[in-house]
């Protein structure tokens, strides 16, 4: 074992008990041992001189700002000594290998390794493609072919019109001269006109042949380039697939039972079949692989972000985050086999033991005050929800019942209906955005301005569901009006007036650095976990489906 990777705690851990089970990596509270290990890693990052990387925390450091996810794994060796391993996701300072950190499962940057050699070949093929595309003769062949095709069509069409006119003129001559000329003279005229007709026919035939031949030659010149381009692109694709498969087969993952599987075989059992880019390069798989390969018992795991937030994702410096799902869930599903883990809290019914409060009802509508951590509609694994309970409470209700939804973690007003007609009437108001809603939220930070409008497009983070991203290229338009209510003890209470209704819109707009840069307190996705998410839908205004009068309801938050 490379002893430099096993780090003994510098701080005292004598009074800290070991966890009963290993960390469930996709939703966890960091264990005290993991917190201490993370703090010691962060101290190293602040004071080290082993590499230079611009995390965006020090203005004196040059280069592109790249924040990074780091991981710590508390382990126990054969002598029952506790220590910890550290790792980073992807590359750090342009390298896969650094002192103090566990090694990558496979170092793609290894000199004279197959990957760099394969990449070099791919680069050479790419260079050939680029040279061919930039070849002036290739560009000239495109222009010549296009010119010949278009010019030949135009020229032949014009000549056909001219020859048709010749034919008409000959017909007129025949008709006009028949009464004027003697039979012998008229026969001579007919012969002359016949010869002219034949000349026109042969001229057109030869003209068409000429342009067909000319276009054929232009196509031939152009297709030589096209064929070569197709060959190079096919070669590039085949080489890339071959190199990618060789790379996937070079990543082999152990688990607690000593089983080893390649990256390709792990993802073959998933719906996506093929590993996404960067799979196997995250901190958690590196840490577990090193532990299993060196007979170290995993005790607890934690991953934290270090540096400035990326442009799209929401990442806060020093904050703990779960392992990513798209890349790590299949890998860790294999690697954690044989370890006794904490239960997956996402499989528990968060609404168990909670009552559903009906604020108001009449013959057509129902207003519910949804508690926090309570699904609006059934989920993939949990059926208990506002909708399922309303169906039981109102078995004679018709139509879809719920008119809109709010996030599971958000509390507050939900509007439902008892009839299909009422649902359609209210749904149309949502579509036309005439329904007014107001949320109250407690933000973790001091918001300096008093009010404003946030206009940041939102889309799903497909690599880390259900998280959302700010994406100016593919995101859906999302606007939120906001107003400060009060400021106290580093917290800001605000009113949110959503103009659009995107998933997690208020949470993302609050937390993102281009928004308010202050996550909602208790936001376990975009901020820090607490006893609840401090976001409440407190007010709604709409036209009643029966009375046709404007109707308002307010349910105050309990925070």
C-alpha cells in the first residue's frame, strides 16, 4: 500500500463514535469523522504548494477558474487505526496524479499509454478532415458543381424556348408560303425547313449531352473529395469507438466482496447501455477502489465542492453534496455491494404520520394546505400524496382533481376541484397566467437589494436528476419577481411572485449566483439541509369557476 494515501487524523477523534453503517452516498448528513477529514483536506488545499490550480478563491492566481468536487473516505486499516483517504473528481491542475490523493483508476494521461497514442491518431485523422474541408480545390469543386447544375438548367431551358419559337416561325412560313409558291418552290422550302428542324433537334440533343457530361465531370471531381471525406469520418468514428471501448475496459471496479467489473459491463445492465463521459473519474469510486485494493475498511464517505460555482450548476464552496447519479449510481451500486449501508431515505414515505389540512371547500373547489415533505402526486416508489388522499376523501370527484402542483419539500396552498368543468376552467387561468400566487421564503444570506425580477432559463440536469440548471442555450424561460420583507441574523425573508412555473424555479433562482445567490434555508438540493425547506405558498387569487368572481386565499407560513 502507498502509505502516503492513508492519512492519520491530526485532530483528536477519540470521543467520536463510529457510524453503525456506511454512508448512503446519494442522500446523507456528513458523519463527524467525515467532517473532520474534510476540514483537514480543506486546510491542505488552502496551504499547499504541491500544485497550482485556480479555484476562483484567490484573485492572485492566474488561469481559468475551475471549481472542483473533492471526496474523503474515512477508513480503518488492519491494525484498527482510523484514517482517511482523499480524492478529486476529474483532473486537478491538468493531471490525474498528485501527492496526497489516491490515484485514478486509470490514468488516461499516462505517457506512452494507449489512450494518448490513440488520441494522437484521432487528432491526425481530424487534421486530415480539417485539411480536406479547407482545401481550396474542394471548395472549388462545390462551386463548380453547383454552377454547372444551375447554369445548365437555365441555359437548356432558354434554348428550348428559342427552338420552340423557331418551330413556330417555320410553321408560319409553311402556312404563309403555300399559296404563293409553285409546287417545286414550295417543296424546296419544305426541305429547307425540315433541315432547319433537324438541325435544331440535333443541336438540342447535343446540348443536353454536353451539359450532362460537364455536370458528370463536375460531380466526379467533387465526389472524389466527398468519398475521401466519408472515408476519413468513418475511420475517425471507428477509431473513436474502439478507443472508447478500450478505455471503458481499462476501468475495473472492486467491491467489498472482492468482485471486479469493468465500466462497460456495469453500464451494459443500465437503460443507457454505455457509460457517459467522465464515468469512473469521480471522487467516490476512486476512494472506494483504493480502499478495497489495499484492505482498508470503508467507514464513512463525504464529498464537498471547493471553489467558485460553475456557470450552470449551483455549487457552494465547502458545502457537502451527494454523489452524482448519471455517472456514479451504477458504479457505486456495484462497489457498495457487501457493505451494510444507511437506508435510502428517498424510499421512505415523507408524508407518513402527517395530516392533510383542508382550508376551504365548496361544491366545486378544494383548497389544501400541503405540509412540507409531502408529495403533490404519486412518485416512482411512493404512492402517498395529496392527490391519492383527495381521491379517497372525495370519491365522487370527477376530472384530474389537482389543478397544479408544488414541490414535495414546499408547503402551502394547493388548488383542487371536484368536477371536470371546474378543473378545466381553473386550468385555463393557469395557462393564461391570470392566476396570482405568492410564496414566502427564508433565504440563507443577506440580499442587498429590496426587490427585482430574476430572468434565468431553467432546464433539468440530466446527469443529476432531479436537480435543475441555469442554461441559456436549452433552458426554458423562467421569471420570478421578488421583494424583501425583512432581514435578520444573516437571513433574508422574501416574497416570491412566480411569473412562470418551472420545476424548482424559486429554489434555483434564489440559490444561483446570477439570481439572489442566497439559497432557501433547508434546501437539500441547492443549499444546506435543515428541519424543513423554508418555502411556503401562502397566497392565491383566481376567478371562481361557479361565481365567476375573483377569489383570494391566504395561509400564513409557520416560520
